[in-house]
C-alpha cells in the first residue's frame, strides 16, 4: 500500500481484495484532520441549499421534476442542474402512506434524500461571485484534495481501456443527506428505517469507480466479492475511505461493487450524511 496523504492500494492489492473477499478500506490523514468536521459542514450546507440558493450561484439553470412512471406520486424528484453545481431533492412516500394506493395526490408524509454535486469546473464557475458561502468553499476544496486519489486509481486500475474514452474525465463529489422531515419523536425510528430501505436498494454505480469518504453513522453495506454476503463496512464512520468499482470497471477485470444501505436501529440517530466522489468517463 502506498503512503501519502492517503493510503492507496496497488492494482495487485485491489485484485487480491476481490479474490479474498476483503475491502480496500484505507486511512486518510485529511479525513481525520482537515475534514474531520465534514458532516457538521454538510449539515450547514443543507440548511442553506434551496431553489433560491441554487439560482443565486448558478448562471445557467435547468429545473425539472421527475416522477417514477409506475408510482409518480410516491417516488419523485426535484432536479436542479446548474453550470457551477447541481442539487437533487428526492422524495418517497413515508412508511404509512407508502402502502396507500397512488390516487394522484402526493402525501405530505415523506422521507427525503438530498444531494449536492460539485464538479471539475465548480471552482472556476464560482469565481464569478464576489462572496461564496464557506460551506461551498469547503467542499470545493475537498474536491481538489481528493481528485489526486481518483487520478491514481484511474490509471492504476483502468488504463487498459483508456483508448475507449473521450477526453473529459468527470470527478463528481456528492454530499448526501437522508432526512425524515415528516417524522415525530414517536415514529422517528420507523421513518429512518423506511428512508434507509427506500433509498438503499442494492445497486452498482454506472461509473468506473468511486471513493466513499465516509458517513456520520454506519448504514453502508457492500456485497462481498467472495461470499456474496452483505458486509456492513463500519470503518466508514471512523475517518476511513473505501474504493468502489463501478459498472465500467468490469471491462478491466474487476467485479463491480454492489452496495446499498441498511437501517441502523440505534435510537438516538438523526439525519444521515454520506460523502462520495465518483469517477466517470464518457466512452467513444
């Protein structure tokens, strides 16, 4: 394992991880020092991000609503795409209204997932503004600090398919919250469970890979490449980072990392935050 600001795995080590059913979870000095307050800053970010905020810091904007074609009033998203950063607000009907028929009306009882996306060009686009909220600046800086990790794995893992890509490589930092806005103190745990289940289906990402930069409490699981069991990776709540292989990594001989979330029953937990940086390429 290479030692820098982060601990990085070699190509051989990553293949061995998959053969042995172990996980490339690594230390990162930056996560335990400079970014040790990342979830507190994520909370502050989601306190200020709304449509007005999005429009203020994006010159070009596309706003639309997406509805699940089968259950359009139970599963839907408000999608804000901008030239600097983007923002998704995803909703599912809550644990009680989920079992009701979709009668054409959105229930006020919901669980919610929100995502803010930072890109290669976010810092440059935000330079147009005289003053930037510190919450934006924080994650722009985080994007810059962890991009070298994605560059390392891009060429360490997947250089055999480099001739298939267009020039642009996308480095997308996602700050994610899982929230329960309709819950009361009596049903908060039930709502958290429903939120984790609705937004935590098993999947692999349509990427080359991704760097999981932690969660404020453990709910992340990944399918073991040897046993096919769901391993809960508790290290992600302890200043560790995980390299995940996306769907397109299969072309380089890797098993994609299938993953999801599972409810953590600890009673005193509240909003869950997760930070992930995706590595994406466009194929010719």
